[in-house]
C-alpha cells in the first residue's frame, strides 16, 4: 500500500511517507560502532533538501545510485542535530512507469528557458554596434545547448536549473531601466557586458542537465570563469576581426565585474558601463538570496546567519 | 574698455580677460620672500574651479571678500605646477548693475528644485502605509527651505546646488524601476528609506544658499548624519505615534545604508529594502562621479587617479 | 535514599550524585540510530556548566522543562569528547519543599545589587552639572527594576546575574581613580558616560530574572545597544530640555565607546572623557575575562584558546 | 636697542621681536631663483615651534649652529602656507652673559626629575619578590644618568625633557589605583612591567640633554626597543641568577606591551598584569596627547586631524 | 596465527591485519550511549596516520600506552566520516623480541642525521669572519644532541624526525646557489642566518626522540622561537665578546625572518641577506608542503584545501 | 672654453660644468611671480637623475626637447628642498660631432642583450616537451626586436635598458639551481613560466629604444600584463594546437605569479612550478632593489624609506 507523499519543506518529525527525491549527493559509508555499511544521501526537490540514511544496504544497492538520479524512497522523518533526517526503509530508482518528471523535482527558474533565450536574443539584436553585437551573438550561440539548463552557481544565488539564463535576463531588464534614467550609459556596452560576464561558468563548473553542479572543473579551479571569459571573447574577436578598442572594452568588463581583487577581479571598473555591470550583478544576486532567506521565515523573526550574505542574519519585516 | 569674458573651463594660459567668479575660498597671506600681503582665492563658476592671486592688496580690500561672494576680476591666466592660475589685476564685488545672477555661476542640479520637490512629494503620496508616509512627509517638510539648495556632499558626488534633491529624486526613479522588476520589494519601505537616508546631511554640513559647503558642523563631526538621521526619525515617530516595528525598520535603513562599518554603518542591511537602498545610493553616486570624470576627458584617454572613485583612473571609451 | 550532592566544578567522571541545577538550555531531540527521543540539557550552577542527557523521556516530560528552571537531577558523570557529561537517571522540577533558592545556583555579582545601586546613585549625586545629572538619573531610574538582575552580556565578561550593575560600579571606581591622577578629566562627563554606555543592553537582550540571557531582541539585532542608547538619551534630553552641547557630548560618548567601527562605533572618541570611557570599559571587561580564564587553571599551565580574549591562550603564572 | 621678547605661542604676523629659541633643526640650503645660500631653522621654546629663515648667510655662520643650541634671534613674523614663519635679521649663539638657561626653553615634565626618580625608587622598594625587585633595580640604576632627561618618544606623547620618567611614574600611580580595585592583580609583576617596558628607548633613540631626539639609532631601527628590552632584562637576569619563570614573565610583559603585531609586539599579553600594562600605557599616552591637542583649542572647536591620535580631529567641549 | 601486515597508506576498508604502529596520541574516553570506556588512538607509521579505537578496555590497559610508544595491533579497517579507521581487536606494546625499530615507523628526513650535521659543519667552517663563525658554531654545538632528531615543526613542513637538520641543510645549499648568482651576497651572513634562524624551535616545542612533538613549551608560547633565538645569540655573543655590529646583524636576521608582523617578526628585513633568508625559508617550506600535497594525488586531480598552503587546493599536473 | 664634465652622482652643490644628459622628462612651465616661461627637466645618465631648470627660454627652444633626447647642458649645481638641482645656462641637442652615444647615458643591464638572448634561447632548447618549447619559442621570437631594449618596469627593479632580458635570464639561472636541489621540479614548466611571465610588459608599457618608459598603455591599464599574457599564450596555443592541459598549466603560471590578489593575481599558485616562479620573481626583484638601495649608501648608515621595498629603510652593514 502506498503511503502519503509530501514535499521536503512539508515534512515534520514523525512523518512516515513515500516520496520522490532527486539525489544531490550519495556516499557509501561504514558505521563506527558495528562496521555496517550504510548509504548517506542528500535528497532534494523543488522545496529544499534533506539528509537521508539507508542503514541496511544490500550489496546490489551499494553502487546503484548517483547524483541527479530520481529515486522513490519510503521512510520516516527523524531529527538529528536540530535538522530533519530521512530514515529510509526502501528505496529504488524511479522508472518511466512512475510517470514523474525529474525536472519537477529540481528548483528551476520561474520563466521558461526557451522564452528567456528569445528575450536575450532580442536584447542582442538591439545592440547597434555591429562588431559588439556579433561578438555577443557568437558567444551565446556557441553555448546554446548548455545555457538552457545551467545554473549560475554551485551554491547561493541562482543555483537552480536555467539559473544562468534567468540571472542574465533579469540583469538585462535592470540595465535597460538604469539606462533609461542615466542618459550617458552606452547600452551596447552594458548589454554586452551583462550577457558575456558569466558565460564561462559553463566551463568553470560541471552541471547535469537538471542544473545540479557536482564539482568545479580543473580549468575552473586553475583559471576561473573570469579569465576563461576573457580568453573566449579574445578568441571570438580574433575570428570576427573585432576592432582592438571594442575587444579591450568587452574584456575589461568581464575582468572587472567582481570589483574586488579578493573576489577575482585583477582590475577595477574603469568606465561607466563596467561599473554598472558590477552593481547590477550584485543587486540581482542579493535580491535572489534575500528572497531565499525569507522564504520560510515567519514575519517578525530572524534567519540564522547566512554565509552568502556576509554571514548576516536576515529579518522578515512584519508589514 | 571691457575685455573678453570666458568660462573657467575655456581659459588657456596667456588669456587676458574680465570674468565673473564665485569665491569658493579666500585667505589673506604674506609672501615668503618680501613680506607682502596677497589674497589667495579659489574661484568657481558652472564649469570648474581656478586658483586666483591678487599680489598687491590695498588695505581696504584685505577683508572685503568672503566665501560665496560673486566677484568681477580682470587678470591673466598663467601656469603653476601644471595647473592654470589667475593672476588678478583688478577685482571687485559684483553689484546689481552688473545684472548677473550668482546662481548662474555655481553648478546646479539639471532639474529645477521646485519641480524636483514636487516629484518627490508625489512619491511620498504613493506610499500606501499611512504611518510610514506621515513620517517621511514630516521629515521632508520640516526642512523644506534648506532642501531647496543643499548639495548632497562637500566634495565628490552631487556637491552641487540642490544636489540633495537631485540625488534623492534620481534614486527614487531607480527604486521604482527596480521594484518593477523584483516583485517582492516593498516600495513603501524603499521610497521611505531613499528619502530619509541623507536628510540629516543638512545638519551635518554648513551650506550657503549657493550650495557651497564651507565646513562640517560640530554635531556632524561628533555624531555624523547617520546617527542624526536615526535620532530625527525617532523624534518624529515619538510625535506621530508611529508603531514600533515601522520605526525600527525606518531607522535600520538609515543606519545600514553605508553598508560597511568603516564607512559609518554600525549594522549591515538585514532586509531586502535596506540592501537595495545601499546599492541604489552607490549607483547614483558612482554614475555622477564617472560622468564628472569623463566630462573633460578626450575619448581614448585616461583621467588622473580620482580619490572619490577608490583612486581609480577612469577611461573615456572611443565608441 | 538520597545520594551525595556536588557542585558542577567538583564533579568527576564516575560520580553518581543527586544535584540541583539551573536549566540554561533544553532541547527535545531524537537519536540517530533508533529514533528514540531524548532531552538534551545544559545545566549550570554557581561553579560552571555541564551537558546533561535524559535518554528515556516519558511523554509527560517532553515539554516539562524550560530555561531558568531549577531542577533536581540524579545521574552519573561520564566523559564525551574530552568534556564531562551528566547522564540523567531521574529529574524533576524543584519545589518549595526543597528549600533551595534558584539564586544560589546562578553566578552572581560579588556585591549585593541594592548596595551597588546605592553606590551608583552616590556617583550620580556627585555630578555637579545639573543638566547632565538629571539625564543620568532619569536613564537609570526608568530601568531600576531590570537593572537589579541584568547581566552585562550574553556570554563572556559580566554574563552573570546583576553583572551590569557590577560592571558599571567597578568602572565608576576606576574612573574616579583615573580622574584623581589626570586633573583635566571632567568627572561629570566621565561618570555620565560610564553609567549610560551600556544601559540599553537591557533592551538589546532578553534576560530572565536569574540573569540568564536566552536571546538578543529583534531591535537589538537591527539597531544594537549603541544606537538604542543614543536614541534613549535623546528622548530623555528632549523631555528634560537638556542643552544641545551636553546632549551631543553624552551621545558621542555612547556612540564611540567601542572605538573600532567593526565593533559597532561609527565614530571614534573625540574628547578625553570619551577616550577614557573606552579604555575603562576594556580594562573592566578584560580583568573579568582573565580572572575567569585562570579560575580553574593550575599555576604554570596554559588555558585553551579563549574566543572572547582574541583567541589567546592565557597563562597562570607560578608566583 | 632691545626689542620686545615673546614666547612662540604669542607671536602674531607682523611682530618684530628679539627672542631666545632652542634650535630643533637647522639646514644650510640654496634658494632656487638666485643660488643664494640661506639657513633654514626650526626654533622651539616651552610653548611651541616656529620655522625660521636667515636669507643672508655670512660664510662664518654657515656651520655655526646645531641642534639643541640656544640662540638669540631678531626678526619679523610673517605668514607662509597658513603657518607663521620667523624672518631673521640677526642671530647669534646665546652666551653666559645672557643669563638664560636652555632648560627654560624646552618643554619639560611638570615634576622635577630627581623627585620623580625618588618616587619610582619607592615603588621599586615596594616590590616584595626579591628576584623581581633586584632586576628592576638593576635596570633602572644602570641608566640613572640618561633617565634624568630622556623623553619617552621622538614625537607625540611625552616627547619632552624627562618625559620617560614622567610617563613611568604616572603609569605606576595608575597601576597602584587599578590594583586597589582588582584584588587579583600582582603588583610586583605590574610595577616591574611598567618600569621596564620602555627603558630601552634610551638606546633606541639619540637624545640631547635637553630631551630633544635627533634620530633613532641603527640598533633602534634594526631591533627596536622591545627586543632591546628583552635582551637587556635577559642579561640582567643572567647576572643576578633570576629564576626562569620570573625572567620569562618579565620578558613577556615587555614583548607584549604594544599588543598588536603591527605595532611591534610579536605576542599578545597572556596574563593579567601584561594585559593591564598595555592598557595603562595606552591611557597615559592618550591623556597626554588629548591634553596637548586641546591646549590651544578654543572651547567649542575642533582641532586639525592629529596623526598620533589615529588621524582623529579632537573636540574641546564647551562645559 | 599471524595476519598480514600493511603500511597505513596501503590499508583499505575491510582489511583485517596485524600492524606495528607508533602511538601519536592516545586518550581514555567513555562512550556516550552506554558509559563504556574505550581508548582513542592516533597511530602513525612512515606512510601516514590513522585513527584507532579499542572498544573493550581491560582495566590494566587503561594507562598502558603513551605517545611515541611502538605498539602491535590487530584489527579491521572501517570507514568513518569519509576516513579510514582502525577497529582494534588486540593491542600490546612492542618488545625487543619483535625485532622492529621504532625509527622505522616514523617519517624521517631522507638523509642520515650524522651526514647532515657533517655537511652543516662544513658550511660553518666556510664562514670566513671568525666572530660570526664562532657564534654559529657555539649555537649548534650546544644543542648537538637534540638537533639529531628534532623536527622543524609540530605540523606542516618538515614535521618529521631530523626535519630541522634537513631544513637547515637544504636551505644552505639553496643559499650557496643564490650567492653564486648574486655576487653582492655576503655568504658569512647568509649561512649564519640560515643556521641560526630556527634553532630555538628546540626550546619552543617538546619533541620525543622519534621527532614527534607533543606540545609547545610554556616559554614557546609566551616568548616564541624568534625571541628565544635573539636571546640565545645575545648570550653567546656576550660570552664570546662578539663585536656589536655583528651581533646586531645576526639578531636582526633571526628577528625579521618571518617577514610579516602577524607571523611573528617585529621588524622586516633591512639588509639583503636578511631578505634572502626569508625567501629561502619560504621556498624550502613550500617545496616540502607541495611535494607532500601531491604524494598521494592522482595526476590530473586536485587535493582538498590545505591549511598550511593558505587553504589552497593543489593540482598534480598530467605531464 | 669647455668646462669640466661630471657624472650625475658626482655633482656637488657649487659645481659649474658642461654635461651630457638624457632627457627623462621635460615640461614648459610659467613662473608664478613674473609670468615667465621656463623649462623643467629631469635629466639622467648611467649614475642617476637630477632636476634641471632653464629659466630663460628663447621661443625657438620651447618645443625643442623631448624625452629620450641626448642633450649637452652647461650650468651650476644648486640645492633645492634638500636635493641637488641643475641651473642651466646653455643647452642644445647633442649632434653626431659630439661623438657620444646615447646608450652610454642610460642605465643598461650588465650583460649584452645579444648574449642574454642567446642564453635564453639555450634554456628554451633545453625544454624537452615539444609542445611547451614551441609555445615559449613563439612567444619570444614574435617580440625579438622589442625585447632587446625593454626594461622590466617603469620604476623600481630592472627599470633599465634591456632589463627585461636580464630579469628573465637571471631568473632562469636561479630556476636551474633550485631544480638541482629539489628533484621533483619540472624544469620544462619552470623555464616556460619564467620566460613567459612578464613578456606582455612590452605591451603594457611604452618604452623608447633607450629603455625609458614614458607611460603605461591604455591596454596596460585596462587589462594589465597578466591578462595580456594569458591572452597571448592562448592565441599562440590556438595556432600551434597545444594540448589543453599544457596550455592551462602555462596560463595558470602567468595568472598566479604575483601571488596576492591585490597585486593582480586572481588565483594563487596551485602547483609547485607556479609557486616557485613567484618566489624566483620576488628574489630577483628584491636583490635588484636592495643592491640599488645600498649603491650610494655609506656602510653603517640607513637609506630613506624606499617605496618599492614596502617603505622600509635599508641598512648597509659594516662588514
């Protein structure tokens, strides 16, 4: 007999349920006290994450699961170290007959990826300078498959399926509004900077098609997405014969968009659009993280200290 | 015979001219070599500043001039330490017959102050929460005379006549656009924060009606505009009986808007609108300073290192 | 049959005892391995703290205990992760028949609170400037109930019952001696600064009447005791019509007493008494923490690294 | 005919006077415009310093003057770069017939050096631990000549004749009072630390008998007074056979008394008396510098930014 | 029957083996769940470290083992928290009949200590300045017993038996090569600095003859090896009558060799050989740590973040 | 009649001489007092720099001189602000008849540039990995003209003619010696890193053929030589089809060679050869700057504070 199913954010201690989860991490471990093997999971769905434990592991199951798998698990919700934990009784890989779609179990951008790509392409078409437009176009189109599902980060802001598209599109809208207020802004440069600035995150991190990042790549560690981005724009400019001044401006925007050296920018922004790119990036990241921080927070209460927000505790106002 | 007149930014070494200037600073000094007294001026007009020297000072003139006076000066442009200098032959206070308006000789916000105040009042009226609206209204109306001409700073961004109004209005427009993109933003809080955040600069600095700041006040030095702002909102809330939660939110926004402790904020932003207030403030300040930096800069060249922009040199792109 | 009773600092592994403890924290948890509920306590008495575990929890007991309760517990002392732990066999709330006073089980200032208050009032009376004296008087008298038991901190220095009174009184004595040596010190300002500087800790933190702080308040998090203190003095000055100069001096002392921006002071001390206030505060805090650090330390040995003392290890000299 | 004489702090632009000054610095220079040699002085007396220029230099006078000389100069007070300057008409070395004492022209500690030394010796005698007392005694007595006139610094706090004696004695008084309040303080250690902490400044800096420091010594630059102090105590302890524990405690106090590594302390204080030594040193230095800062400051006004006080501007309260 | 024996780096989960280990740490603890005592070990051999647990502890065994003991243990390799763990079935102290040498179970410098000492003595003999040579000779010879086995650190670089000798000798070779390239280098100073710089680590840390450091000494904590080094050279120079200049140069090199104040150097290098000493020390430490980091690292993969290398992850190139 | 000629380092106040100088900078200025134009020079020769003034400027001379010109000047040495100054009586451009070679008047590397290039080419040939060798070869040969005369910096270390060649060659020798001591070093990587690391300084700065840098390029400001270097290696690798791993390793070495983010390295070294490249670069720069600092320094004296050496004062030992 099937038990009730729940979303992770609805689980409470004592629940006994049948749930579909995405495996976000899995390790085979051995207990300290009696040398028994067990499987240590992190499960996720659209609403959050929970740790899961399978204490009796049949040999056949030891290597059955891997990251980004969709599984069906039966078990009980317990409490460990002030967090919920899922004690697994049974678990199996989801199959087609289940009629469930893995994408329904990962957090995804609130707009459809095809729609977002179309919108971004419209912004590209609005770039009047042909040299700049062609560079941006080439940079997007050469990654058009991966961009459909890539998140913008491993953790923190926009670490969701199609998060990169969503981050870029929202920044473009913001850039458009800012340029409406400050008339000296060159939107060709600004839009180009926004679209190019994080594209090489697709080579800096390994993501499954569910938008789950398992690891940074070697190249991501040794060079970083900023240097990768400069190199890639350079290669495209070589191919397209982009004039030197424009190439330099585009590369400077990528190079300086983290602003502080200790966050990876070897130079600080030296023209207006580079400066704005940095602030627009910050705003979009911070709005995402603040919204996430208060999502499950009672009005009138404070969150725990949040690492990605400078270890601040966030308050949900009673208004 | 009247000589030609020029704006400061048009003066070149060798010019001999009759000009109206605003006195931005004046000191009576004695030369080193021969014990003669001379007057050492900084003159300004809408286009910039120039140092001026009157080498022969009649006794009657020793105390004739003071800051914010409009004067008429005849003299020659020389070069000293790589900067232009104005060697004065004759100088007198401007009188009504000259038919010139001091306000035409100071840099002023590009919008009329009465128009800006009206626009800000419209934003105030759009605040739906009556408690918050009344606090903001009271804070603005009690300073409605001084706000017409106050700059937003002694130096750097918005250090121009009516600069404070202009800074606030531009930030409000920006806030409006941002709230159009991020639907979780509470515009009541955000508009209130924007309008209140710098109002006590009017007690932190002494400004003439031409928007020229001579000095920070004692209170400005010992308490700073952030603490003055919190105290003032507190006093208004006491008077209006504003509920505690709302009072706390407004005060937190003022307190946290500089973000970093070393820039005067003892707490960092702890809710979304406080965070956005900081970024909007930064953007408006930086756009102002970047525009100023490239105003007289040949495309394709770099400025000197600019103190208010983290000592960066700014580039004027050739596009 | 009653077992022997011991103070926490006297407990050694293997002891089986009956003890009275104050509950400093209690959580209902579930074990990892077998889903059983247990109660996880931190117990305290005058001599220290110990972790306590009740492994079998009758349903009726699940919510029986809360912070600041006095309980009687029987159990055995074990060792876990190099610390002592109290394994509870039985536990109940203390009742009147036990004839024990909760205050005997919390660390308390070494002087009686009524005596300390009297002493502080004498210092207030010694303030010759009537304006300043009336502000200080009002600030103390409006909190005269809570000040009897409030600690001066949640952790670290003076985190004991009536710790705030004790901190203030000791600082006053120190201030008096310093003023005896340096004749330019204005004791009116210095005593006022000492008495006012931490009063708003009573609104920054929630404390039970036993002087145990459970949490910082929302206001404490969003504004901090320094801004709360400035606001409160401002309100009192409004009421009493205190002259502006004196109000400003008092507020500056509160604002600057942590000295460093990153510790919450937006301005640094700008007159002598503000500077001295900071050093006197530091000395009194540090003496407390050093004494605490060596209390149970063998002469000739080093403590562990202590967070509140800049992570230093403290040495107990062999003299 | 003799002109009027004035103290430096009383000189105003236009004065024509005959004054005695101490030479604090003198350089022979050549003018830019006409290759003439001139003498560039800094003069001092008990009330301050003033720059002096002798524009016509007879060959015989080129090397006549050196630091710490007492001179008699006739001249006029002019203004240069917002400071007063003394234009010299005539100048000569002071001779015995003048009947003036150089010591009357340098700032000196407010107590007599012989009295201060006696007082310090009484503190030494009050040290009960014989080992410690003998080390301190030896360290003072071996420098008993130089300590009579040495300042405690080249600039800033206690940079006056006998400033070191005065600094030490005031700190001892302060230490005595603090120990009266905190009963766990070991006064043997504290007094020893206070007396020993800066003694090697007498080898770190070169001072004339007027207490004017011309330069740091090579050893002062390469090792610093803290390491010199440790070495010297070590040498004395070797000679006296001081037990290891006590030697270590004394050396640790010297080593840690600047607290921060970037101010020269490789270790932070690790016992109470070392911690207190640091704070007492800070208080005595800061009181000196605050008093100096307000000496010539109108009540209700702010000083310029003062380097030795963390670049703060200091306020002189109107009370 | 004897089981197979393995080196620690070869152990895999599931192995059941008989091994000799060095005890690097041992604690008697009590289990949380059932109050049973157990022994918690860290075992080591030439190839690495592993945690060991003896769950049933006969009373006689409770205090049988101590650090640096060689033991024979039978047990099974399990996994706990992603690390291997050794579950002990039997354990005993190694005896002579085992015919095993403790030194074969600790990591040791790759060169024989007697050889290294000989080489260092040759470098000493090559110092032409007799004063300097005699100081260095005395400093080495007075510690000639301990230097044979001391490591250069408790953790990190050269934390192996005779690691100090090895560190010094390798640095000397490096210094020799550098002096061959830069002809202005004074090898007398450089060799002296290299040999003297870390000698007092032998008083800063307690090491067994196996080169295992259990703890820093009290003196090591309160004074540090840099100050200890300066004092010791000072004492030797007193005895030998070394000229002041040379004594100062040697002491300055010791004092400045960590370069940064926050790493314990109160002064920065002020002559060439002191500067080089710092860099040579850095290179030798870093090469050691990089080699260690890649020792067990698959080419083409990254290590975990390594504390002693500024928390960097290290890459093992595929070449 | 010809006057005596001297090198700049030999000039003393009062000298009247005929000298050849290189113009390192020249500005046409106007005097403050009498509006006369004058030429303000910085002259240089192999031995140092001196400021020069031509007070009477014939119209024809106003634009006659530019940087890197060789001139012959007659004049007198005066003193201004404690520095020597050259008051020019006559000045003209040097002509062929003078028979002097401009290269004899600029500081130049101590080895011939053709010899250094040959030596570097030998190191390139010793790279066994063909892919790496070809990249390095291509990078050097494409700049083989400019590398003959480029300095390695605008100021500080190796700011001399052919300084870049000299810096690279000395580093290669050092790398060779280090690799002889540490056997795990891959010399292919290390030599490649050394040769490539600074090559793009030739695009970051504008240098005349005399090795005098007038300015950083726009690209040098906006991208910096590190990013330019990565881009250039990337372009060469594209052309040569260099395998990805090798390309990444070379680029990482360039990217990380300044080590600290605030000095321009967005990543820190992550393998041994990258780490060593940083230290070798540091040593070669520091030896250069220390040698320069003591060049004109009396033994037993200290230099002024030197900006490029962390503002240290450098000591010249008396040995």
